[in-house]
C-alpha cells in the first residue's frame, strides 16, 4: 500500500498543529517520524488514522484520493494505529481482545481463533498465553496483543505512536524484530518517536517534523548529527549532574508489604534523605510504582511502617502525607495529574483556593501569567490543559507543586518528553533537590537513571534487589540487575 | 462507570478549536431546521393521523399558557419548583453524580414540612411555623440526599440505583402517612391529609397561584447557585472532581466529602421545593405531592446543557408544555399525554443537537 500525504494542514483554533506536511510511505518500509514534543507528529498520525479530519490537503492511497475520517474508514482501507496507551479491554482475556472486531464466530471458532493467534504470535516471536487476562500483562505484552489484533483485522499499514515508552530492553528488541518481519512481508510501518537512536536502528527512512512542517527526510544509513540538527535546530545536551550533600532522613520504610502490580511489594526497608536523588529501576510491574504510591500515602501498606521526618504515618491518608511535605507527580499527566476541561488559571486556583471563598479571577490570572513565565510555558492562562503538549503539561504540573517540598516522588518524570523538555525538567528537579528536597523517581530510561540519581534502587519481582550508588553502575550492569541477574 | 449518554457535556471552552464564520452560521441554520422538524412537523403529523388540526392544537397549547393572568400564574407555579430543583441538580451534575433521587428528596421535604405544621399548637405564630416548616423541609431533603450519598461513598452503590430505591421508599412513606397515622378524620383518601388552616398557608398577592415567598426563594437560590458554581472554590472543586476524579488527590481534594456536599445541596433545595408544595400549593400532604417535578427537572437540567443561565428558560418551556396541554383533552379530544410527547421530543432534539456539536469538534 502506497500512502501519499500531500500538503496536510490541521488547525485547532489558533493552534496550527500541522502546517503543510507532505510525505510518502512505501509498502514494505519502516518509516520513522521524528520530532520534538508538539512538532505535530501525533496530530499527523491522527489524521492518517482517521481520528481527526484534515483541515486541508489530500491523502492518496495507491494513487486514489481517499477520506480516512472516521477511524472505521481508515481501518477498512487497512490503516491500523497502535496508541501509546493501548486501547484494549483489560478485564478480557488475550484471545477475547484479539477476536474483538473479528467476524470469525460460531461453532469451534474459539479453537480456530486460538490456533490462528498462536501461529501469528509465533511468527512474530511473541510469547503470549491466549487465556491470560489482559490486566495481568505488562504494557509491552498488551502492545503485542494489539499488534496481532490489528493484523488480524487486515491492517496493511501500522502506525506506532511512541511504542517504546515504558518497554523493557528485551521487549523492545522483540518489538523491533517483529516490525522488521512485518516489513519484510510487505506491510508499511510508521514509527513515531522522539528517540533518535531507536529510529536510526530500526527505520529504513526517516521524516523529521518541526512545528508542524516537514523539515527534511533521510534514508539509511543515517547521519546522527544531521538528524539531531533537523530535530532540534541545533544539537543540545542534557544538563550535567550537580554535586550535593545529603541531609537528614526524610522517608523511612520498614518491612513494607504492599499489594498491586504483578508481584506486589515484598519486605521493603529503605530510607531517603533530604537533598538526595534516588532512581527506581525495574521492569514495568516490578513494584517501583507501588513503592512510590506507598511513599506518597496513596495506598496503605499491608504490613510495615512508613515514617516521614521521624513521624509514623502508616495508614494515614494522602492529605497527611501532603502536610508533611510529600508531593507526588504521576506518569499519567492528563489521566491523573491534570483536569481536562479546566484551564491553567483554574488549576492554580484549585491548588490554592481554600474553603468556599469567592475566587478572585483577575488576581489568579495574574499569578498564572507569572507561573507560566517562570516555568517557560508558551501558553495563555485561559488555555485548557489538554491543548498543551506533553512537555508543557509536565512543566505545568511541576509549577503546581509546593515550592519547597520535603519529599518529591515522580513516576517517569520525562516519559514522552523530547530532550529539550526533559533537560529542562531535570534542571528544575536538581534545583528543587539543591534546596533540600529528597527526590525519588522511577524510570525505564537507563541513561536517565545513571545520569541523575545519586543512588539507584533496583526492583525485581516485588523485591528490592539492589541498592547501589549510581557511580558503581553502568548501563550494562544496571540492565542485568533489572533483568534479575546481579 | 457510566455510558456517554447524558453525561454532562463540558462547556465549550475558550481555547477549544474554533470554527470559521460561515460554518457557524450554517450549523445554526441547520440546528434550527432540525428543531423545527422535530418539534413542529413530527407532532403535527401525529395530530393529523389522530384527525386533529395541528393548528388548533398548537393554538390551544399557546392560549393555555398565556390565555389569562390565572393561566400565567399557573405556569409560574410549575416554573418555580422546576427551576429550583434544576438549580440543585447542577451541584450534583457538576461532580458527575446523577441525583435521580431528587424526586424522593422532594417528597421527604414535604413530609418534614407537614410534620412541623401538624405540631404547630395554634395559628398564632403562623409565620414562624411556616419558616420552620421550610427549614425542616430542606432538612428532610438533605437527609435523603446524604443517605444516597453515603451509600455511594461508603457502600460503593451507584447513586442512580440508590436514588431510585429511596424514591420508592419515600413514596411508600407518604402513602403510609396519608392512609395511616395522618389520615383524615373518618376516611382516608388519595386526596390527602386534612388541609391546614389558612393561617399556615404562605401568603399570596392578589389571586395569583404562587406566593412571593416562593419567588424570592427562587431568586436567592438561583443567584447563590450561579455564584457558588461559577465563582467560588467550592464550585471549582466540584467541577474538577467531576471532570477527573483520579486527579483529586494531587490537589488535596476529598472526593467523598465533595460528593456528599453536592448531594446535600441538591437534596436541600429539593426538600425546600417539597415544603413549598405543602405550604404554598396544596396546603396538605397528598400522595402525588411531588408532581413529578424531580424527574422533570432532570430533563430541564439536560436541556439547559447543565448551565445555570439556561435553566430558567428551559424550565419555563417545560412548565408551559405541562400547563398548556391541560385543555387539549376537553377542547380537541386528544389525550393530555400530548404534552409528554412534546417534552420527550424537546429533550431528544436538544440532546441530539448537543451530541452533533460535540462530535463535530
């Protein structure tokens, strides 16, 4: 299937998300779409998958102009989209999810479907049990189910939006291998990412977007420096690590057991000091998220003690933890962090307004303008949060935190952010830490863990496997530890 | 948890994608055309099949509303409770709760108000007892609202089911009271308890069917609701939790406390409506004391797009349809359920148009 996008525009009110992008995707090709946050990658892919209608421009498939809106239409011509968070049905089994939207029914259909599923999964190197429930699977495995489902529905072109976010290294390898197999079968793959190294190792050709326009394209073999300069304008690097002195203990956990994730948290004893950055490493579902949630008071532990600055707070609600200076930043920015439908000013008012007092909108707007400037967010106070890019949403969330927290807990603080935005976030976090906050963050990015942590905790199957200063580890050893082989 | 149907639509925000001018005009013209089709042509066709002139039917509907002062005051007597209840429902819709128990909250308000008036020892301090009965009515509504709220926050029971259950319970309570302990001397009947002496009626101006007290309460409640929801921290918190309950903890908001607050506000206003039905309209307790205003006000809130400024107009429409159709059976021989048909069409049309706009974004 040959797809040609010609001069595509997509406006959201005053925001021109895509501003005249043209590109061609050939059959059997893995085509990378690179760009920073807010470059228009996701919007362009939404147009291609029929989620939104283009404001102007033509889409041709094998030479014929087509209309891909709504998504059913795009699916019927063979375009399948794999979202960052898979759109599946967690309470159903793997096989049931696979069969959704599939017309093979009737006597013996389950058996036939299962055979077909196992055959297809085997070919792509996916090890999945069709009878397991989807909510017991990791993100990577759910992604594999979704890929198989899209293929069974007849997808000829697969769009993958940031598919490697939250994947472990082996899962990433499996994914890349399967994509190469599919391309060899003649399917086209669109790989949307902001990770240049990944795109280089996987793609046959790459198109770079910046501010809604195609900046340039490249074919294999790629020149990293050229790609970097196309994506960022000029090459940049992450901020360097600063030396700090750790202070008193702020968080103490003793013998904590907790439920959740794949394995729960088993007998975890750990402490964290002021002015210390602790990275939490592990596979997804390996209890590092649970660790953060128990430390934030969002979930009471089944057993064990939690102490904050010496005070026992086990079993107390999140409000008590907040009063003790604990701040938590979830990975799901729009799902758990911000309130879609409210604008930026309202978020600040929500943070500050106590009781039933009448709100002073003008003053709040002024404060919001100040915050936006201080956190370099290019937005107006009356913009709704869902119109912000991921990086700006993260900046906004950081601006909503108390100014001097004692303990800052972050889930994947830079997931889905480009290097520029991630660099800014880390600069900010290091300042906060320098002011005396203890920081714990989870991440799947080994470089990020190694670069910014003073100490790294590795979780494996619910247990704290290792607790090492970051300088004693390198990417290889950390990777081994995450896989349980230390 | 809940399907998309009838979920409070987010107000179109200032920074959502806009449309160019001609498309907006075209869209509004087609909206008007659809509304005309649904609200005029469809019922007309039904009337023609029934052998009645649509022109005559709509004329009667119209004259039933503004034909005379007494008719206008009749309409106002339905408009007041509908608007009040719909105002109360805004609190619960804001936090994404479906307070379908509003019907039972009205009934409990009426029961509490009746109880206070029955205890009134003499007619001497009538005004004081009237005020007490209004307060007691609000208290009854709050009690019933909080009960549904507690079942939701502690028991995890969907407020729609508990609300419906509590409606039946309230209805049963009234029937028991009317036919049992509070029955008329001699015989019990559906026409209710013994009427109260005139000193315990809310005073009326001229021969209107509604007292100024009710209207004053209406304006106070409407203004307060608008202020609380649009301009205070409480309103903002309800909206935030309703839009994204999972984010509440980040802002230190208690979902349960705010849900109970919304249920209490909604129930309190409904209870007030119940006590007005006693002190202002019927002057006795009867089984049909709520006049279904609770269920109707849910429709009013939906038609108003869950926004305060459209509520008075929407409830006026419903009050007109309700009252304008009273004469239809007598004059034209069509069933009075014609009003129900019109109300149903109105709700479906407006929700359909809402849906069309939401989809087009």
